[in-house]
C-alpha cells in the first residue's frame, strides 16, 4: 500500500463530490446524516477559526476517491455550502479577516461574500491510498478507529468479506430502513446489525442454529457463515422493496425488525400473497402493547437464543396462517 497526503480546498472537494470523483458511500463507512446541527456547526466554526481538523482518508482507484474516513465532515461541508442547513442559533460570533461576524442561524446563501470566500477557500487534508489490498484497507480502518469510541457493531466490518460488506451496506441503506431506524440507531450501527440478524434467521434450519444475537455469536456468523447467505441477498432486497411500497410509515420495536425482514423474505421466496402479509404485520403492530404472549420474549436478555427463538417462532406461526 502507498499513500499521498494532499491539501484540498472546500471548493475543490465540493466539485469532486458533485462530479462523482469523490464518493461518500464506501461500505466501511456509516452513511451520511449521522451528525446533529451542533456537530455540523462546530465543523464550520472550526474552519473559520482555523482550528486543526482531522484528515480524511480515501482509496484512490481509476481516478475515483472513495472516502473511508471523513464522510460526515465532507457531507457537512457539501450540505452547508448548498444551503441544506442553517448554523446553530447559539454559535458564537467569529472573526473573519479581522472583522467580527455574527453567523448564528444563517444558511450559506445568507452569509456575506467575504465569509463565503473564506469558507470555500478553507483547506482539509486528504490521504489518498493507492495499491492497497482489501486486507490493507480493513486493517487500516481497524487501527484508525482503535482509540475511538466505535462499538462492536461498527467495528464488525473488519471481519466481513468485500462482497458481504457491500451487500450489507446496500440493504442497511435501503429506503425501507429509513422508516424503521432512528438517527441514534443509524449512528451506532444498529441498521447493519439488524440486516445481519435477519440473515442469521434466514440461515437457521434443522442443522444450523444462528438464533443467538449476542455480539460474539454475530461475529462468529460473519466470520464463518456470511458467504453462505450471499445468494439470499436479492430475495431479501425484493422483500424490502415490497415492504417499502406497502408502508408509508411503520413503527415496530428494533427487537422485532429481524423477524419482520425474515418473514418478508419467506413470503417473497415462497411467492405467497404479500398483501395478506401486510395485513398480518398491521395486526401485529396494532396489538403489540397488549400481546403478553409475545412480549415475554422482549423483557430482558433479548439477544439470548431463547428469546430470539421465541420471537422467531411467533412470527413463523403468523405466516403459517396464510
């Protein structure tokens, strides 16, 4: 592996993202939209105050830079300069070329020209990685994040194959997941884990039991069995497409999302009536609060094999009625 460290202005970075020569959708990175307004404002404020900002990292292949560290920073820069959010109302005044500016609550297009130019000419460092293997990339990602508060869900990607990571990223960023996930769940990697858990249920049969959702058991599944479920991805995506079309909004506890996705997969694979399945899901959600038979499996120890099996068997009985 080799690398070059380059300094790029925000204007150049914006042009790269606009042209597609800088991509923010690498499978190892969390999707955009993880930061709140305070975090976004802090970045713009830091640029204006000339505070040091961590470098970004990107893999360079065929002239395309795929960012593996820095997606939130770069998407923040792009979104602010495209007027997609306003600065926090509690942002303190900042000196711009010797003149104090009150920028709180303003969007980029409401800034004076001097401040706009200062922001667009601000610079970030980017390490461009070349001639690197997939193992190099994953090992560097692990080491870069070794001292940061990433949880087990977020670091699980280091165990995954390239193809598996791409498939999980695609499903975790599916439009239907936007209807299921909160921003906090997105930030801590719950979306990826729920997809993996659904695949564990799909792969469970008389000979193989993947019903424990404890961290070590999910890691073990990813390391030892992820390749065997690659041929299930397209059917799962089709099920999620159907669910996305069927529900404008949906409120279901995270502990039941893998069961919902598993059941959608079974209905799609077996070519049963999806409209009838939607009726079953609606009935489940309407009666959830008083469903003591089911809720016994979500009171405590929800990741244990016993409780996961309890929830799975309940959903299996639901779809057997079709």
